[in-house]
């Protein structure tokens, strides 16, 4: 499996991530064209070769005409949604900005809709998030891992006053990831944008073994004497090889409930899936005194486990959540787009251990095309699956 390993020995920010991706092979012209693709007129991209403590790095900056100081989440979603980015890129970019808004809302005791994203909502941050997520896809990256993150020290001045480093929202976004304070005198090394990228992209710490293919550095804005302020990205091959699947350690959360109606439990399951759960199942169980109950089991990556645990405690009547570590072997998978009878459909494709592939069209797309063409559902399903397997 082709993976990207983030080495944030001096923190992480969106511009550092973009610089490192360019250094490992992302087409600079693709990045220069990104503002136009996103409909952000007048924005230009500067890519420079710089040094940080004599270490050669790529530095990415955006020249932006006057903009609104900040935006609400709905405005950012509109920019991302109307772009030509692939569906999975839009989904992950939306997850990054949603995560930022949720943490800001929780810290300031307000709603997500009312959160006004300040510098995070600015054009450069939109370009950082979409550029990083889409750039990884352009490089063919299937999985992202992240090492321990240096967060800096001291305080930072923000719109809400002087805050400790890491800033409260940044620290919330980093929950579940290994971090370390310092180095001394460095100030803020992790931006909310960088933390959000780690939250939505990282599958956890790097694997114990991998084959490095290429590495590069993205420069931060600060230039410390005698210490490189940069993010290293390593492109590597991991896992057991094509078709063998990837083995990873995950967290399983479980709660038993006997005093909630089924429709409310189903709504909680949807909320958990939307919050980043890899899988949610509802199982019938028998509790004390013979009461019929439901067990909610949630499978999550370590970085999302704490937030999902909070969701279970907040949205259900449970008073406790069991947590355990499980190992999962998952087949390599991707989403392909095909055209059937003049209509586009998304198809999930997995590669089996014997090298064959298995395709499953998205049901909502199959249903839509069947309704629009008057053909049976099974016909649309087989036509889409056959096309995906031939790609």
C-alpha cells in the first residue's frame, strides 16, 4: 500500500504540508491552478526553494486580494462543493472544516452554525486544506500516518485574546494523537489547519516497518537559528502487498442500552458514522431481569475514539462505554466513477487476496439512475459493476 508518513518534528501547518507534497512530487503547476479550480479569483500561488537551518525545503505562499476576515462553515462548504474536486476530497475537506467549527463551538459554548472561522476560514486555509487532501490523492496515497507532533510553547495572540500553546481548539483537534511540547522558545508550531488535517487524514502512528520511496520537506514561516522549522513527508510502501490488505490497530467502543426506542438508536448510529466511525452496528441483547436491550458497537481509529465516546455518552442513555483495542485486516479499496446509460455512478472497488477485484455500485446512485432511465435496479447494478471492474 502506498502511504504518506508525516514527520512533524517542528509542528505542522497547511502551507508546510503543501510544500512537503511538492517536494515529494506533487505537480507545482497543478497547485498553481488550484485557486482557479476553486473559483477563487485573483489568488496566485508562489512556490519557492528555501532553506531552514541549511535544510533544503519547498515554501508555498498564496497572494490573496482583500477578502472577508472570516467565513461561516456554510460559506466554506459552498466553495468546496462547487469545485471540480473528487467526491472523497470534498468529503475529507468538509470533515476538516467541520471538525474545526465543532471544536470552536464547544470551547466558546455556541453552535456550529454561529461559529465565525477567523484565519482558519480565510482563503489561504481553504486552499491549504483542499490542496493537501487533493494533493495526496494526486500522488496516489492510500493511507496517511503521523508521528509524534511537536506543538511548541508559550502563548499565541488570537481573536479571542492571549491563549496558551497549543491553542484550545488546536489541542482538541489533536486528541488521540501523540504530541510533545517544545522546543523551548518556538511559540506556536501547530496551526488549527494543520491539526485538522492530521485529524481527518491520519490513521495513527507510522507502521513499525515500511519501505521509504521518497521524502521531502515543507518549510514553515518561522526561521529559527540552528533548527529546521519544517515538516517532513515520507512516501512509502507499507502492508503485505497488493491484494493482501492492510492490518491496523483500532479502537472498539461498546455500550448496552435497554431504555431507548429503536428510531433514536438508529439516529445515534448515523451520528456516529458522520463523526468518523469506521463501522457502527446495533445488536440485540438480553440484559438483567430479562430485559431486551441493544448493544452499540463502534469501530474507530484511535484519533477519533475520544470524540465518538463522548457522542455515545451524550446522545444515549448509557452511563458507561467499554473500550478495547482490536486488530483489523482491511482490503485495499477505492471509489471509481463510471457512466451507465449517460449517467454517472460511484462504485466501491476492493482487491481480493487472489488479485481479483470486487465492485459494488453505491445504491443511491443505482436507484437514481434506475428511476431516471426506467430500467430495473439489477440492470443498473450489473452494468456499473462490470464497467468498474474493467477500468
